[in-house]
C-alpha cells in the first residue's frame, strides 16, 4: 500500500533561510495569501519568488504595489494566449531555466497553486526531475506534495 501521508513541508526544507519559490501568478490575492500563511503560520519568508505570469497580471501586481513587497520578486512575463495557456513545451523550458539558474544559491520550492495548468504541470515535472519540494496552498495551510 502506498503511504500518502507527507510530513509538514517545513520538515523537508534543509535551509529555511535560503528558500526560493517558483510559481505561477494568476490571482494576485493568492500570492499575498501564500506569503502571509508562510510567514504567519510557519514563520518562514522566502528570500526570492520567481513568478511566471502574463503582462496583464503583472500590471495588477504592480498596481497593488507588490513589486516592493518584502520578498525579492522576479517577474517572468509571457503571453497568456501564445504561451501560458497551452504551450507546455515553452512553459517547461522557461521554468527549467529559472530553476537551473537558482539551484546553487537557494533551496528551491515549486509552488504549484497559482498560474495556468501548464505552469503547474511543468513545475510538478521539474520538481521530480530536480528532486525539489512542491507545495500547494489549500486556502488554509501549505501542503507538501
């Protein structure tokens, strides 16, 4: 029988001071909820957050002044229609480059809650490929997957 019980995600992180999240940005308020939950419930604030999103969502992010948030946010803009919605190979390639660029500096955590399905799928596959932690925000807590 397969054991589907996972330990708390914090137990799986070696260096809590060097966490880098990589995830999709769709609903901007979800970004805020994820960071608030990480900080207030788990006492962890990532040092860096790579967000894969469209130019339209980035505008809303900027309008809410989240570019100046307490996390070093790096925004990666791609066309929703041409890439994020259905161009999985391009999404995978870009997410892979982001992960590879940070492997030596951070403990990378793939955040698969937000963004498009191709982004979440690519990050799931890449987490397996690079043996990285994946997390999902349930709306109440962070779940390691």
